[in-house]
C-alpha cells in the first residue's frame, strides 16, 4: 500500500469516528511523532559524539599507577 493510499484510508476511517475518538487518534499520532522525533534526535547526538574527538582520551589506556605505587597489598 502506498503512503497516499494509507493516508486516504486513515482519513476515511477518521471521518466515520465520533469526535472523542478522533481526539484520541490525534493524541496518539502526536505521541508517535514525538517519540519518532526524540529517536532521531538521540541518533543524531550519538553520531556527533561518535565522530567527535572530545572523548578520545578514553580510548588511550594509560596506566597511571602500577603495583609499585601501592603502599599496602591485600591478599
């Protein structure tokens, strides 16, 4: 089914519904759109962070301390 056909079918169904049910459908459509936008935003931010060098220091595994630095050893 094409996008246009789905939209047309949905409009026909909406026209047959009482007002309170149309409001429910509208609220649900708003919810779906919001979650979709949020997901796109999260993916965009994730892509920016992955491409950024901001956290490159995390990948560099420097050993700041060794066993020789310990004052007490526990077994």
